[in-house]
C-alpha cells in the first residue's frame, strides 16, 4: 500500500479543538474499570488525538497518528489497547494464561518507563498484567517478570530482541502493536531491529504508529506494516504552542550562565529544563550551576540508567530546580508544568527546538521558552525560522549584574557547540541513549544540521494562529492558555539561592 492510498481522516486543528474539548471519555465505549482509572487521573474530556484515535482503534482499525508528546497520545493508544485486552482478563496465576498480547515499542528507556507508568495507572482496576523492558539495567529481573506472564509489554527494540533471543519474550500471540515515536526510532537506527521484531508477530493484528513527523521513511514503514490505516493528525510538528512565550536573547557566549541566573531570579521561575547540545557541555554546566547554589541535576547519555531515573524522580518531586539535559536524554519526558525551558545552546537540528520548547506549556498550562543566541548561531536560527514559519524577534536584554571577566569561561574556553569534537559528542549521545548500537540502516541525525523536511507543509507560508485556535483540550486549564507571561504555580519551591 502506498502511504498516499491510506484512508485519510485528517483532524483539522481548528475544527477539532472546538469540536472535541467537550467529548467525555464515557462517550466512546470504554469499560467502567478503565473509566474509573481515567477519572482518578483527573481527566474529564478527551484530548484531540484521543478523540480522533480511540474510536478507530476500538473498531479494530490500524492508525497512523501525527502527534507530539504532550498531546495525550499515550492514553490515545493505551486506553483502547486495554479495552481490547479486557476479553483476555483472567485471575489465573498460570503464566501460560498471560501471554504477551499487546506490545508497545518506543525509542528510549525514559519513554518506555513513562508509558509503563501510564499502562499501570489505567489498568489498575483490571486484572491485566504489564511490564516494561529496556537496556542499560540488569536483564535478570526482567526475565523473571516476563516468565510470570504479562499481557502488555512495553519495550525498547534492542532489549526486546535480547529477550526474544533468550526466549523470555514470546510474541506469537500479539494482537496489538504500537510503534511510538517512530521517527525517533528510525533516527536512532532501530529500523532493522523493528523489522526483525515485527517479523515475529502474527500478521493478524492491530498496528498503530505514532510519529511527530511523516518522512518518506516513516511512510514506507507504515506502508509495509499497517493495513489500510486511518491517519489522525492534530498538531503539526513545526507548530509551536501559542501558550508558550518564546524569547530570544542575543548575548555573548560568556554571559549565558549569568543571564540564566538573572532570568530565573527576575521571573521567579520555579523549575526549568536547560538544554545543551552535548553531554560534556551538559555535565559542565550542571556542575557550575550547582556551585552557584542552584539545585541542579544533569540528564545525558553518559549517566547510568539508575542515575537518570533518580534525576528524573528528584526533578518531578521538586527536589531539584534545574534539569540540564541533552536532547536525546530529554526527548518525550512527561514532566508536568515545567514553567520554563532554556535553550542554553541553540539546537543543531531545528526540529529539536520544537521538541525542546514542547516541554513547557504542556496540557494547556502557560510556558516560557528562552533561547540564548550567540554570534555563530545565525544559521541555526534561520533553520528554526523556516521550520516554525515565523521570524524570530530578539528581545533586548539588560544584564543586571556585571558581566563575568572575559576569558573566564565556564566551559574552559571552548565553545559549547560547533566545535568538531563537541559535535561528535552530541552525535555519540544519540546512539548511546539507544539501548543498543545502531545496526545500520538509518543513521542518527543529532549533531548534524537538520535535513531538509520533505513534507509540503513546510513550504507553506507561516500563518499566524490566534491563541484560542490552539486552545487547551483540557477545559479546566483553558484559562491559562492565552496567558503570555509566566504564571508561577503556587506551592512549588522557588530558587531560594537566587532570591538571597
Ligand atoms: P502524553 O502526550 O501522552 O505524554 O501526555 C501528556 C500529558 O497529558 C500527560 O501528563 C498526561 O497524563 C496528560 N493527559 C493525557 N490525556 C489527558 C486528558 N484527556 N486530560 C488531561 N490530561 C491528559
């Protein structure tokens, strides 16, 4: 099937947002135990991707979903998955009665862990069993868990193949497959692994594919493995949310850290992600900020799995104020209400700009994204302007504190980006974050200029959208969506160190 042949049900942003914000979960035929779990999470109405995808999946259709993290896409595939698995519920303790029936494949360990948290929460009133497997940690407890029998398995491709080879994962009864963040799986070089895994699955199954972008490679993947899919699309990958205030400061490389501290202090920012382009820059910056008195933790490919999970937990609990991260480590992280995102380094790849700032202003909250632009970043800013179809306006910035002495650079006099070795570092981050090295096929795109998007959408002129058109799908939070300045959630810790 050519991707263009698929049955298309495009959900227009404008129509969908107004049509679906009031559609309750109870209207789509989900069973009571699932609805109870959803209600417990505090969700009242479906997000556009949920409203668009869930009914089709419940009818047994394959779905191609164009949706970024932050749109509620996890529930869009987990809820109908659970509904379809309910017929297999059994109290039997026998592992044989609990074969793997649903498989969710995702590129990174953090995403896998997050999806499993969602599956557990939504399945808590059912007897369905679930687990997650990913690389970088001891395989033995995973084997023990799989041997007990689970209906729903979330996995990164490399570690799943290890389990298949060791026969701890048997996939011949799988009825439902999700390829989550498919574009990123191909970027990392997982295509051969995916092809092998899919070859172990029964042909008769439901397959869902979610991707932020639909490159020709993604369309080919869909054409090979999905049958007559419905295309659901709610937000273009190059659209930045209207509820995120984007500021660009043109500053000297040496002033970045000082400006970061000043902005945090002046805007009363409670917590933030700070993005760097390389793991080395990330580790150095985190150390320096920690020395400045900010509770900081780093998230990059050189951290062990355990350290990464602990860093995330600490940030989620509010024990840490700043999470300094590389793109690969932070991709898709679901951390609610991050008030601000800093692009300490402008990303090499314009699409990463959109992904980075998508970490703030989630689920309808207002957000702030601040980018530090230095002399050599012009080309990268040009790429971002092309992608978001918007001219970047620089905000005048007045440094409140005296600039640090020139030459006393926190990154030992090396540029935080652009330097050949650092580019390679960033590139290595990408492959190291994967659970196993690339086996050929697609190569990673980190650390290299963004390839030109081939989607004709990118060639359309930029059309400004009113904030209300990209309004929240969560009514309870809609009031926050048009705010342009940062609102500080009450009760969250503030940066005491900076207030002094
Ligand atoms: P996701 O795109 O799946 O990472 O979801 C983004 C965030 O939205 C997560 O924190 C979800 O828990 C939350 N979420 C998902 N569906 C809904 C909903 N219908 N109403 C409110 N929040 C939701």
